[in-house]
C-alpha cells in the first residue's frame, strides 16, 4: 500500500494527529517488509513519533517451532528447524503425516515449490532492487563468511567493497554479524551468518545450482546433490546455533548455575606460537566463560573426548572456568555427570 500511494503515510499521520486525543480506536499498522516498516519509524518520516508501541515480531525458536511437528523424532525436529527455521507460515505448511525428508523435498527442493515461490516473491523481489545483492547472498550461502574473503569474491564482480550490501542484508534480517564475545571490536574475527534457516538452505543448495536440470525429479536431486552435505555439515552447523537457543531457554528459566550475560563464539589467538582456535558455543557469566563442546555425531561422547578437550584448553591456558558438553547421541556411561553438565537432545524438548 505504501509503495502504491506515497501519500498514504502522510494522510495516516494527519489522521493520528487529529483524532488521537478523542478516538477510542486502536490502530495497528503491520507489514512484512522490514526496510519499509523501519522507514515509517525513522526520524524525518511522516509518521515518526506517532506510535505508542513498536514491536519487531521475531521468528519462533527451535522449541516452539517443534510444536508444528511434535510427533517427529528428536533428530527430525532438529532437521526440520535447520531447514524451515521459526517462521510460522513456513512451519504451517509442514505435513506431519509425511517424513521430514518428504516435507523438505515437497516444500522447497521441488522445482516451483510453494516456498521457492515465497522466497522469490518476498525476498528476491526486495533484493533485486539493489544490484549485486543476490550475488552477495549466494557467496555467503556457499560458505564464504569472513569479511576479507567476501570482499575478495565481490571484487570479481565490480571491484567495490561489500560494506553497504552487508549492512543492507542485516537491516533486512537476512544476515547477522557475529563477533567473538571475548574480542568484539576485532573486525578480523568478525563473520556473517544467515538469520533465517530457509533462506540459508535455499541459497546453499538451490540458488544458482549448476545441476538444476536434475530438479525435475526432486527426490533424485535431494538424494544426490543435497543429502550427504546436509546431514554431515549443514545440520551440524545449525545444531551449534540451536544449542545456543537451548542454553538461552535454560537461562530464562533459571536452570543454569549463573545468569548468562552473553553467549556466542570465543576466539583464542596465540600469534607467537601460530596457534588459534575458535570455540563455537561459549557463555559469559559473573564467574567468567564456560565452553560447551557440541557434537552432532552418531556416537555418544566418550570420556576420552572429554579428557582430550580438557587437556587442550589447559595446555593453551584458555580462560574457561568450566567445560560442559552437548551431544546428539548422548554420553557413555562412565562419565561423571555430577562433574560435567552433559546435555542430550531429550533435554532440548522437555
């Protein structure tokens, strides 16, 4: 509506000014285009300062999203959230009578699927307004996430820096900027992640895929060009992000020993010895840092794995006051769970 008639916003502002002190009406203005809605509340817009309450409606987390497919196995719940994320509309299309894989194939992998059209209409329509934006999303979707590497790849197109485009994608809630919680001002350690799982899946496996001709048989395409990498690499990466949400749920419910003040990645760099290591899930509380080793494997975590992790961090003199563990497949019986916090998939959904 705003795009079709540029006078709408000023007319709305005049109406609010005229009737706000006498009318009993409550007026709700909503929209799905983040950049357009943000303009309405920015200084200088006709409607600036005329709203009593502003709410950015966030997607559901992994737990609430799982209620759309609560009869699925724990592993399939992780798989579904890794693809469809937390958007209610995307999840409402899931047919729980079908397998997780069949839903992925039917709703997004299948050529001209309903969610491919949704992305094209709701995402690409906005990104196409800005030259090279889709190319940038595709680069990050391929796994290039650090600024320096993104800039090198973008230089192949027009020689420009990607700063404006990256900030635009962050404003649109397509990307998020990630900095280590122990070194937030170090731009060299910064990287970018997708904010929305479905967009990530689409750009990683479908957008500009050189084997698109094989999508005529969606199941064949999934089995041969998606499944192996998806199950080994993609879900494992998403599991780390889901683990952060799990820890935040524990935090909000006062189920952690200390209140978490920050959560994210932690970077250790010993330049002199040419040693650097990145820890993907680390929390910060009043006592310091806790590192959570996340394993999305088919084998339970053994005592050897735990002792090796402890040995490495001790030898490197990393400032973690505690090490805890998260495992898809549980833990071997000889691990002392009074000594370590050991979380399994069943803990995510209780």
